[in-house]
């Protein structure tokens, strides 16, 4: 039977939520991944080191795999100060997450204006302390142009702080790719949905709310150019699922929640995708090696995951007490499986 063994798979952009939802979804990630970068946009946002450490403990308590490495991010707000950054670093937290206000779920605490004197000072301190700056890079303009319009801000930060590593989170627009080549300190994460789907998968044949995410899925050209980056394991790009569970009722209401819950199927689906294009030999770099280099990760264990070429099914729903969560492509079959 054909198989592939991946060493220390990493998900560099993950939403785990909290409480019951965390407890019911985390093992879909920890069954496959050695660690993940955990997003801070909870109902109580992770804006202090104290909250970050509490959240890390909650994640580890909820996971069956206690060796899982949760890389907690600190939510960048207008109230963040130097002392808090130093406290975070001393406690092993070294990733800042920047949300423009209103850009996505629970981003109301984000920055209304990005390049203020205060945030520029924070960037300077973050650079000195060796932080990584992960950015949800979107303007408040027309939805298909938001990432493109944010390019000038990425460029200004990169130029002003050349030793500050900057991550374009969930890159969705092919016009962002040239930033990777132009600036030594700009990197990116790619999701499964942005490299395999387009806006047609959301609205082309009727509204499909479980495919709705931010940044939104875009054109076939965007998908294909981003897919090429992933398949070739471009050294400045690594995998970040942006798996984001929402209750089904919140996906279906009038202002449906933005987020694709891909965790239950993402690694077998990546095996299938890379095999389709005869690029399985590059999956290790995309799913782990690039991330370890780009994020300066040196303290992983020795977790190895073997996937086999055999049929598996994606759960049609995850049942919670209050409602269900619907995974991406729930109920469909995949050609690869764990164990």
C-alpha cells in the first residue's frame, strides 16, 4: 500500500475557539499535527500575556496529545505597550497578530488605522525583541481588492523594519506574490481552500455558506498561482489551514460567519492534492520544513505521521450541545487516510 510519512507537520494558522468548541475540535488537529500557530481572536481576545498563558493551558488540557505545541499569538491592539511585549517574550510568546478592525471574526479590537505613531513604535520594539508580525492584510475596500490594496502597508512595514519578519496570513491574491520576492523579510501562509477553490465555490451554483471565508475566495488565476507556490514548496511559504469552526446556525444566518472548518480533512486532502500533481515529494517542506525555518522553530519533538493511500470519509458534522459544526466537504470521500 502506498504511504507517505511526514515529520512534525505544522499548521501555521489555526482557530481553536474556546470552551466546548475547543474540546470538540482540537483533536482533529492534534491527531495529525505536531504544533500550530493559534489565533487570538476569541470572544475574550488574547491581548495580554496572562490571557495567552491561560489559553495555552486550556488547549493542552483539552488535547489528548500532550506533546502538541500551541504557538499562542498576542493580539495587537492600540493599548499594547512595550512592557507587555517584553513579558510575552519572557514567557515564550513571540508572534504578534495584527487585525484591521472589522476585517474578520472578532476583529473589533483590531487597529482602525495601521501606521500610527503608536503601532510604528510597537513594530520597532517587536523587531528589537525578535517577534514575528503576522498580518491579516485587508483594506476596507471592495472585497475582491482588499488584499491588493493592503500591499502598500506590507511594503511600508517591510521597508521601515527590515529585521522584522512579516507574515502575509492566508494569502489569497496572486498580486501579493511579488512581495515575497521584493522584500527579504516578508513570508506567507497558504490555506487548502485558497489553493483549491474560487468564488464560484461560494456563489457560482447557489450560496454555499460553509465555503464563505475572509479573505474571500477569488479567481481561478489566484487559485492556480497560489497552488503553484504550494506545490513547489516555495521556501518563503508554508501551510496554515485557517481552519475556523463556527456553529452551523451562525453560518446560515443573514450575516453568515466567515470561516472554513477544514481541520478534519486537511492533511489527507493535501496528500491527495500533491499526489494529483506528482508533487508528494514537496509536501514535507510545505507542511513543516519551511515553517520551522521561517518561524525559527527549534524545539519540536519527533512526531511522525504516516498516511496511507486508502479511502476515508470526512465527517458530515461535528455535534455540540448547542448546535453542529459542518466541516469543509463534509460527507465526502478522500483517497488518503491516517493509520
